[in-house]
C-alpha cells in the first residue's frame, strides 16, 4: 500500500464558519477526514501530523519551514510521498523555501489547500486533496516517484513550487506559473508532462534547515526618492532583491546608479528581478540595465519574487564564502529559473 505522510498546518481548507459570529474557525484533521469519505475508498496508508494549534499561513515563518523540512526528513524513508495542507496566502513562499531546503529530493512533496473550507458544499478542497494524494503516490514503471519535486496542486493543475505565485484570492484557480509549464493537469485523466518534471536524484536527501532572513526589498517606481532608496540600501540586509521594470531596467539617474554601485562595493548583494510576472530579466538589453551588469548586480532571470526571497534566505543560511554564494545565486539549483 502506498504510504503518504500528511502534514496539516492549517489554512482555509480546515475551517468551518462559526454560525454565531460568522468568523472562520479551525477544524481538526479528523473533521477534515469526515468531510472526505472518499478517502476510505482509496488505497493509501496515511500518517498524519497535525500542527497544534493549526495556523493561518500569514503566520508561517522560516522557523516553521524548518519544522516542515525536519518532519519530511524524519519520515522520509518510511513514506512514498508527502502532502502538506497549508493556507494559500503564503503557500508559494513555504513551498519554494522547501524546494531549496530539501536537497537531493527523490519523492513528491505536494502542497495544497483551498479557497473554500472543506465543510462548504461548493468547496474546492476535496478535489485538491484527493488529486494531490494521487499525484503524491504516482510511480514510474521502475518504481521511482513520478514527481520527485516540491509542487503546488490547485484547481486541476500541478505547478513547480518555486515557479508559482498566488495571483487570485477570489477564484478557485488561485495560482499561476507563467514562466514554466504546468507539470500535471487533472481532467478526466491525470496527464503528466514528464518532460517538464525534474528527474529524481539518486543521491541521499540532505536537509538544510538554517535560513537567514537578513534580506531587503527595493521595489522601484517612477519618482522613488533617494531617501527611500537609502533606507533599503543602508539597512543591515546582506542581500537586496531589486524589483525592477520590464526586462530588469532601472532609472539611469546618476544619484541612483551611484548609490547601487556603492552598496555593491560595500559588500551588498543586489539581485535584479522584474515586476512583470511573465518574461525575464535581460541585463544589457537596454542601456538602462547594461550599467547594472557592469557594476555587479546579479541577474534573477525569470524568478518569482517568492523564489528570489527563499533562495536568498537559503543561500545566506548556508554560510558559503561570498564567491560561491554568488555562483549559486546565478545558477538554477532547483529549476527555479530559465536562462535566456
Ligand atoms: N488566509 C488563509 C491562509 O492562507 C487563506 C487560505 O488558506 O486560502 O491561511
């Protein structure tokens, strides 16, 4: 029998409306199971670990990412796959973080949740839960896992976690991955896009739970002031994600470029990603970004904001020498970007 380890962290999936107040309150995992009687007809052995108390995903921290990674490590050899029930709001951050922390993964780690509580008649939770379980247990003919990576399953689609962001808080189709193909699509049949799925590593799982949140974000907008830029660049942050325009462009104003150059000379790491959700940073394509390349800004290519945040936190936590850290940052280590 396929053995799946289920971690229930919280989120809307396990909520029920308190009729007296109208506020959503958490369910236990047993109450979730009662709402999915189909599970009893499925051939899985589920081991369940429920957070106590269960939490809204807005309260998930890097310490909780470490707890999840450790739970997966401790139960790795005895299970075929992992299912993490998690609130959708920060799911893309947690799942991206896990994709970096779980090094040498050869089993599926599937995150799912829902937009409507599992107790509601029109809920999207049941389908998400049941199909995510099926995908977590899928095997190739030789017995290896068919999806040996960290993914998000939502509304009929499985995405690579570190390519995904939450884009809609009102539709069941809450997530998108515009820069990387859907890995699995569930309709009448479950269709696996095997060519897009990472190949299972035959190495041993190594789990890295130490991450550093010592990062900052500089989101550019026309009219941004030197004071605001200074506030971010002169902070203690070791690395700064610069959310730039279009293909990674910034103003060419000398007050701005001088400040960036000085920050890099003083040891700051600046990672250039785009405010556009589709497409990639192309450093050097316009004059507005060629100077950035010359001064040592790092190209973030088509990385999501969520992947940029969690990759930097992960790499800073590894305590690499600076040149190694920069090389890892500029290399796709878990399929998180495509070079153009
Ligand atoms: N606020 C909830 C959470 O992220 C929303 C959800 O689960 O979809 O925990």
